[in-house]
């Protein structure tokens, strides 16, 4: 008998069997997926907060600057990125400090417009520079302003290797990219210790100060000055308003290229520092800037007085003493500078800035061996203000003079730092792109007519030189650049820095008449025309000239048959009577006089042939 079907289930398909384990896993996965998305969103929110702070996705100054002191976590009178980090738990509350970590600038980088007493820094003249530097980026911090001295640097030495022959030597100190550089550390410290430029009253008018400062930061110097002038009139006892006015005048002076406006800024800086209840940081920043602007205007003694006042007010700040030492050097008072740097090194034995400057002074006093450790150790600190071509130059020179072959290690280091065109060519005041080779022919210079004229008239030139050679006349003066190791070397100058020495030419009129016409020589503001006499037993140290903008011609007048020679780089040559030798004295050269009688030559400097007429007219004298 067949099986009986249930009428209720007849014609209906049975559902497929369900795997309960899989269903359970799907629900679990769905819950996990939702949780994962929530977690991702939460993490994105956290990273967005970090990104806002660390990568400045939002300009806090525009968005929350108006909150004033409501969320002032770091106590500087406003809400900024530093406060946001504190509120987000990304940094600690800063320790209040009255110290401003001011970057030191090298004395050699300061533009000097005065013609005061020469110093150890003034053996090479700087070029004309703009009136001022760029405006600061932070309304309350002087650290955001580039050190004034760095903006006034003279013609930068060429960094490209422009030599025909080179020396390969190892660098004596490594430049690891893994470690934080001193400049980066200084910047980091500056952010941690933002100077406090607002007193209690100024914090109450911070929004008004910000509005005027915003105009200044945008480059609207005239509008900013008007805004700060109105604030000074409204709040005459506000140091911050007065400081803002001085900065606006400073900016406008740069824009107008006006010394008169810059002088107003100098006076306003003084007024700001003298107001009652001026914060220490504001006083320090204001007077430092005032001293720099005074120096720029050529008021070197006024700058010295301002720095001296700063040192008296902040005797523990060695950076101010270092700046004071530089001011003394610029005035030519090496002894006073030496005393200052001794004080700094007594308090801070590892201060690199003080070491290189102290060593530099010792070198200028011809204390060669004593100068070396100070120059070397100072450079090895890599502190701001130490990485300067002159310190590499003089350390290498000092080492050469004591026979230490590591001199070329330091020359190589200076080259790698961009201070020298090459290890051989170590001049510091250069024009980039000029052909660089130690020895030249007349044809290569393009001055063939001048060379032919000199060689054609060499007897006339020689006879006039002999007429003034008598030692009793006193016309030949001893070489005074400390280039001789031994011997007797005298010079009689006819043209200096493109200017005729009339009294000298009166003694040798025929020679001067011959040279009146060629502008490439008498108009060479970076050279000389002179007679040179060298006695037997004279040795001139290896040295380089100050600039690559000139070539040097030597016309032989009286040349002993043997014993007189000159080396330029690794090529040595001898003079001939009536013939011209041409070389580039920005390359290392050395002279020996080992003959039995004196050697007499005529030196004529000429412009480098690749300089344009505009460059010849505008380059400063050396």
C-alpha cells in the first residue's frame, strides 16, 4: 500500500537545511565590522586632532586667536599652537623663563657703512647691501626673525668647484644627517621658550595689537605703522605698542630704502625699552635690534653703547657678551674684545662662538700655535656664528705655518661648507661663474695691449723704480699683512682700490702716465698697482688674495739669475726681466727669494676679464 501524503504539505518544496554555525559566525562578523568602523572613526578623529596641531591643517591664529587668555595654557597672553598641544595633552606646560635664545651671528657678516678704525675683520671690505631684512613671522617672538647679521652678508663665496686642478682630502669632521643640526636645535628651543613680550596691561589690549601686527606681517608697512602710531597715542605707556611701531618703521625703512626712517626706528626701539613695566624679553629683543640697526647705519660706537647696556642689564647672558665682543672688534679695539671673550670662556668654557673669535684675535696677534685649539674646537661645536669662511681660512693658515698637513682637511671642510670655491681657491669675496685657473696668458685675459705696453716700456718703469728705491727715501714700506715667514719685503704703491696715490705718482711720473689710460687696471677697485722689492732670505707663506674679481700681473724689472720663484697651486714659475707673468692670486701662492741680490718687480692688478661693466662699477673696493 502506498504512503499517504499530508494534504497541508503537498505541492510545497521543503526549505534547504540551514547551517546554524555559519549563521552565528556571520552575525559575529557583522558586529565586529561595526566595531571596527567605530574604532577607525575614533582613530581618525584623534589623528585629525594631532594633524591639526602638528601639521597646522588649521590656522589657529585666525580661528581661535580671538579667544585671548581663556585657553592660554602656556601663559604668553594668547591662544596658539603651543596652547593647543597642551590642551590635547601633546606637551607639558612650559617653564616660565626670561631668557631669549637668541641666535648668534658672525661678525664677518655684518654690513659696515662707516669708515672707522680698521679691525681684524676689516681686511676685506663688504659690499653694499639692502637697508634691512625681512619682516618677522611671529607677532610676539623675535626668534622668528632671522638674525640681522645673516641678512647682511657680503657676496657669498661660490660653492661650485671652479678650479682647473683640485686636491682630494678627507673632511675632518662628519656631517651626519641622522643627528639634529645645531640650527634645528636652536629653532626647537626657541619654540619651547617663546619670549614674553606682553606685560599685564598689554594682554588686555592684545586683540588691538594683533590687528596692527597682522598688517605688518602681511607686508602693509604703511598701514601697520599708522595702526601702531594710533595705539601709541592711545596707550602711551604700552611697551608692546611702542615696539610694534618701531618694527613697522624698520619695515618701512627697508621698503623705502630710507636711512631717515631707519633712524626713527632706532629711536623708537630705545623708547620702547625705557618704558616702565617693559618685560625683560621685550627689552632684550628691542635693544638687540636697536644695536643691529645702529651698526647698519654706521653708528658703530652707538651700537657698542647699546650692547654694553644690555650686558649690564643681563650679565648672565653670554650671547650678549659675544655680541659686545664683535662690536669691539668692528671698532678695532681687539684688546677689549679679547677681555670680553675671556670672560665668556671663563663662564662657559665650551662656547663655540667665543672660541672662534678668541682664536681669531690670537691669530691676528701672530700667536699662531695658541690660536689653533680655539679655532678648531670652536668650529667643531657647529654652533651658530661659527660656520664662517674666515675661521676655516685662518685655522688652515695657522696649521700650514706650523707645518701641520691637516690644514688641507680644514680647507676641504670649508670648501664643502660652501665657503671656498675650491681647496686651492680660498678667496672670500667672489663673483660666481668667473673662469677660474691659477695661471693665465695675455691672450686669455684679452689685455694683450696692456701687456705689450708694459713689456715695451719696462726699462722706463725700472729706472723710475730704482730712483725711489733708496731706503733713506722711506718710500718703500714694509709689507704689513703678516705674510712673511722670514726676510725683508718692501712695497711702493701708486694706485689703491682704483684711486691714484698722487704723492707717489709725483715721484714716478712716467710710469703713472703710461698707466693712466687702461681702465681695466687703474679702475680696478679690487686691486693695486705697486712696485715690490724682496731681499735675499725672504719667504712668503702660502696665502690667497681676498677676491676672484681680479688677475695679477708681475712685470720683471731686476731678477737674479737663480733663487727667485713663485708657486701658484702646484705649478712653480720664475720671473724674467721685461716679461709679464699673469696669475689669479685668489688661488694659493707662495714666494721664495733665495738669490744673492734683491728682486724688483712691478705689480699691476686688472679686473677679471669676464666681469661686466656694471659689475666693475658697482663692486665695492678691496
